[in-house]
C-alpha cells in the first residue's frame, strides 16, 4: 500500500483501550491482550485476532491490510448508495 493511497490504513486508538504498541513506551496501538480482554471489542475482531496470532506474522499482517482495504472500499460504496444494504 502506498503511504498516500486513498486506501491507506491509519492506526486507530479506541478511547476505551490503553494506548500501547507493545514495547511499553505508550505508542498508538492497543496490544493483542488489550483487544482480547476488552469487553467492547467485537467477537468477530477477537476471533480474527486469535486466528492471526496463530499464523506467520508477516502473512497475517499482509492479509489484514488487504482485508482493511477491501472493507474500506465496501464502506465507501455502501455509503455512496445511501446506507447499509
């Protein structure tokens, strides 16, 4: 993915999760444990994360990036049509 692509995935920082990037310096992303233990995180997200953690990290990250782009495109299409179909 190109950095200036319209489909660039930007890190999220949900307000209910403590910010961390896993190295203890207070970065932008929640840790896997924080997501898995978050009662506000969806079952779908937790299942996807558990599945990804069992895979090769590079393959899982690339697949997650592609999934994010595909879902962002679908969101744009649905919103352009006036809502969820």
